[in-house]
């Protein structure tokens, strides 16, 4: 389903119906960042016992940046619940996940959620869902999908709108009746495709997947085959684990085809490898993953304040952590930079996904510096192609002109515009190049006074659409190190907006504010009032400074330009110039202007 359409809450109620639920809300979201942000980041597996049937269940993220999580678990699914908000209807990510499910030949069960909302439009949404199936070339069998009406928060689902509205029995019965049992063959040798990778301090590497054929038993010998059929690892099964409701991880002596399990015993196997008995020679087929659209450069922190906060500082530590992330996350790619031996290029699906990675690293004690996000271009027949996204925005009518104008300036084209189900609001669908959306989210929320909704979905690479003028002002850059003073900051407030408060440690080349003009300005925020023995006629006036503008990690990533970097430590986020020396920056600027004039 699309983000915030109620997947995790619905899973909670299904678990409660089967007696597998604790009192914790959003039980499946167990990562700290998931609890803080209220979104699902990683796909997670569990199982329910309903009657005499075991149901394996996977809760997936709804945000487009984490679409790789959906793609990698789709290979072990026999059925899907397609959740659609009864007010919003099918959204961008609804189309994405449905297309992946239909491509695998899965027959979805449609659940229209939140039907008890005042703004729900159940009949229209049901018609829109059918149109989406037809648009995605669903087969006749797939078009014959069951529809349930639910309120995940209230804990009920029914086959009709006038049902009893008591519990989730109708949904669970539909799953048992509609989803086919696994087509696995337990008589063949053991084989399983790994879709997730995790580690345990006692068990080592844990590989998760759905057993395709055969039976897995403790101490059985196994091998790992890569996609080319080459043997990459050998070992014995030392532990078989499964997750069951609120009981968490449960050990098993053996598991048969159709079970979703974690297997320990291999030290090198990774995601997309086939774990199998030694007699198996052919790897299992895997799903293709959509290409990354955004790239950022990671490197060790080399600012004058390096080493004061973090414990993991070296480029080798950063490289090892990035390689570990790329092993588990199939939508992230990591390469060494050609421009620097200590820099690494990280490719992903969007700013949010890479921002989550940086946030996790800083919480683990890393200090690093990162470049602004850049889009990933493709070269074909001597022409440049860039990623283009479908953007759906819903906003109040009074803000529509400002939003559409700014997206048009970023090479956006309106493809559909219609009234929303709420009075006074409009839904607009546009195609916009990914580079035009970098840094736009905060601008969008400012223009709509926080009332707008925006979703994005990668569609394809199109021919380069031309340059886009960046609409940011210049910045105030420190030309001396030390602690900022009220005396200097009071004089500089007329020049722009401050990003730091008084008595904050800064260094030469650090960005401490936004200039009121388009050009950058080098100045000294550490300048102190000279002390002399000459008395003044009156006392110095009491200085009152305006509160500084604070940026979180994603906002700071979107704010910086190509000649700037972001310094990230466990306790601080600082914007800076790539070249810290003032004279070298001035010389580079003059050389650049000469080239443009020539």
C-alpha cells in the first residue's frame, strides 16, 4: 500500500485476532527510527495461526524510497493485501506495488481501509482500483479480486459496507480461501533464496527467505550459489529460526517448503544467493530491482572540529559500514570514488533513504562528511537521460498557483488536475525530473503552510530536459575560527538569517547563515568588542538576537550546493564549503567566471 494507508495497524489487529499480539501499538515497527518517524523502513516477517492454518505475513514499507524492500520480499509471496485509503484512493506507491504483484501473477485481495472516515468515498475508490488493475494489464483472473471494507484502527473488516463490524474474521477467512497454499515440493532437495540479511552476536550471519523445496534440518550440510551458479560458501545449518507473533524469534528443529525462516551457519552468503543442498547446481531465479536514481559521496570528516564527537572516524570504517548496508539493502549500491581514494559513492532511491542511512551511521558513532544528492544519469547513443518521477500533490486551492509555478520552473509538466474529495482542495499529478525535486520538499511545505501532501514515484529515464536555475540565496561563510559572539552576530543579522546561535564553535569555511543576496559573503562572526580604558557615556545596550534557523539532516542535505558539504557527527550537523580556505575559494571563483566569459 501507499505510505500511511494503514498496513502496520492492520497487521496489529490481525495478530490480536489470532491471539499473537501484545499491548504494543505498531508492534512490527521495532526500529528506533521507525518509532520516531511513524513510518515502516524495513520489511519484516511474522506468522499467525488462524484455526488450523499457518499464515506467513510480511509487513512492507509504503514510501517510494524503500520500494526495494517490497521488491525483494515479493519473490516469496503467494498473495498480497492491497490496502487503499477510502478517502485518498490509489496513490503513486499503490500503482508501484500492484504492478510488481501483477507481474508475478499474484491475485491480490483489495482492502479499502479507513471507511469510517468522514471524507471516505468508498464506491469511487473501488472504481478507481478496478481502473488501475485494467491500466496495469491485469489478467481476467486477477481482475476478479475480492474487496473488503475495513477500519484498521477500529479492528474490523467485512465483505460488505453494512457488515457486523466486529472483528477481522472476514479478512482472515478471505486470505485462507483466496490465497493459494505454497506450491513448494518437500520431496526435492532443500533450496531457498535469501531475501534479507542480518547478524547476531552469537549466531553470526542470519539469512531470511522462504523455503522453495525440500526440508531444512539442524546440522544438514548446505552451500550458497550466486546468480551465476558459482559456489560462494559452504557450511552446516547451525540454527533455524522463525518469527511467530509477539513471541518473537522461535527456534525450530526443522522447516519444510513454504516456511519463512532465518538460517545460520554460513559466513559469506548474502542477499540474492541460493542456499541449498550440495547436490543442487542451479540457483533459483530472483526478481529484478529498479535502478537507483540518486547518488551521494561519503567520506571521513576532515574539518577542524573532527574527532570531538564520534568514535568511528577512518575511511576504512566508513567503507566497511557501507558495504555491510549494501549487502542487506538491495536498492543501495556502493562504489569507491574515482576522484578521491577516501571517498565513496552511494547510490539509492531517494533523499529519504540515504538520509536514513546517514542518521543510522551517526547514531552508531560515525563522523563523516557527505556531498549534496545528485541524480544518476544514463548515456545512450551519445545522449544523456535522466530519471523522471510522477509527483502527486494534494493541497488547498489558494496555494495551487505558487506550487505549480515552482514545479514548472523545475521542468515539471502537469498531466492531471482534479478536485479532491475534500472541499476546497485539489489533486494535481505532474511529471518532474528527479533533480528538480531535490530540496523541494521543505519549500513545498512552506508554500502550503504545512497542509499539502506530496508523493513521488520513479517512472523512467527520459532525455535530459535542460538546466534548472537553483533558487537558493547565497550563504554567510566564516572567515575565522572560534566561538561566535553576540557583538558580531548582532551586526551580521542585517546581512541575512543565522543558522547558529551565539557562543557556538565555528571554523574557517563553515556556513553559519543565509545571505540576503544571491552571492556568498565571507565574514567573521567571532569578532569581539575591543576592550579599552576609555569609558563610554552610557552602558552598552542589551543585545537581543533572533533565534537561529535550525535544519534537520534531510533539510540540510537538500539545502547545500555542489561546492558545499555536510559535516555529520553524533551530536552536530554543520554545513561547510568543500574548500575551507578563503583565498583558494576566491581564486577558484575567479577562474570559473573567466571560463564562463570566454
